[in-house]
C-alpha cells in the first residue's frame, strides 16, 4: 500500500512538472527574474536597450535589468514586479523587435515609412540620421511598433486627431489563435484585399499564429458601438516614442495623456466590464475596461475610483476622478486602447472633436 502511494505521488509530480513545462513553452520562454543567466536574458536586455532603457546585454539578470523591467512594466500598464513573465514578454516583443531593411533602388525614407507603417522622423531617430539621404545597400533599423502615417511626433498628435478621420491608419498586428484575415479585417474596419496587398499575401486564407501583419484600418473603425472621449482636455503627450518626462530616457508611450484638473469626471469610452481596478504602479490608480473581442481601454493616474472589478458600465458613465497618482508630473488622464494586449493609437479610434 505504501509503495502504491509513493508511486501515485511520483506520477503526480511528473505530471505537474510536465504541466509547468507546457505552460512555459506555450509562450516560448521561461519566466525570467533576478540572478538568472542565459541567452534569453540577453535577448530581453537587448529589447529593453532598444526601447531606451540603457542596458548592457551581458546575459545576467541583475539589479539594473530588474529596475529596467519594472519601469517598462509601469510604462506599459502591467504589474510592476520586475519579473519577465508571459505578459511582459509579449509586450516587449511587440515593441522591442525592430526590422532591418536593406536599401534598394527607388527606396526613400517616405517610401519605407509608408511600407512599414512607421514615420520618417522615427526611422531617422532609430538610425541617428541627420538628413533624409540614404544609399543603396545601407541597412536601416525600422521601428517595429505601429505608427500613424504622417505623424511627426507627439507635438502633432492633437492636430492629427482632428484632421485624420477617414484617413488610412497603418498599424502592426500579431495574429492570434483562431483568427482569419476576414476576422481581422472586420475588427479593424478594413478589407481582406487591403490586408493582402499591404503584406504581399499570395494566399490571405493562410495565416500563422504570431504572424505580424500590417493592417490598413480606417480611423475610428473599432468593432464596437464606437468610442467616446473619456475626458475633454489638452493632449499633453501623444502616442509613440518620446523622452520620458521624469526618467529622461527614450520610451514608447502606449496611450495619450490628456491634461485636466484633478477631480475631473473620467467616463467609460464604451460599454463593458471592469477587469482591473486599483493601484497599478507607475500607472497610478487605474482601471481597465473589457469591451469584448479582445478590446480593452485603460484609464490611469486617477485620484479616486468609482467602480470595482466585475462592475458592468455603460458608455459615458463616470468611472473615476482624475488625478496625478503613480509616476506623473501633474494631473492628467493616461488613456490607452489595446487589441489583444497590444496598444493602438487612441486618436485613430476616437471621434473628431468639433
């Protein structure tokens, strides 16, 4: 009897080990934390360094790496625990893996910006170019994050928000399990043909999980009843690369900062269910609202939360009071929209302000 019991325990332990291994391999990486070594640590360090977090890729997960990971998590609205798990790894890969393009005859920075859904300014910045002169055979780093065509920096974000309605928005999107080109086209208010042409797909029906696609969506084309502005104010920082106002390093800002007085009513941009509510580290007192179909909206730096996890809210309902909690230089709302965990430019999804 004792031998059977020991054998049963042994089998359970083996199955548990296989389960853990399966969970780790499911997102193609192990959980990384302080004091670990390896090539995967070096890969994470390289990604963070490209994003402006100033790290040496030595393959050792030390205090500097932990601090960089924690800061990245805060900036991305993730749990800031300094550990690289599945969500952090996906966020890093979405932002940190740049493409390299070898310049060919006929290429120009504007042509490349349109092709890759980037901007001339960001390509110049990524390659330390002082002018737009490039030469055949030159290798250029193309920032992998999705950009608004024609955007030239955060200073133009508010102007673009009012002028670009109806203009095509080129964004990058990672194919999820069970998705087809038709499903993706419907979600982003575009067509199978447009996606196929943007990505040179010979057979649009054959997609792979994890495949990166350029999606030419129409501004304001969310697959919901439509978003409304959560607050009205001045956009103090737009979506995209910027010099962080506190840390002073180059980071990607995954939302728009809207400057408003403390205590301003923050409203739900669309109907949905509250799935996160509370202290979110650098994001301050934050809320996450799930709208279904992989669409979530994020509301950060509030002074007071008026809803809790599990609450169902209607569009326009007051869900918080604005503030300056977390890592912040003054009262504002950090508003973000994510599709299957990847940020998109909110200004392309919000209605034009008359």
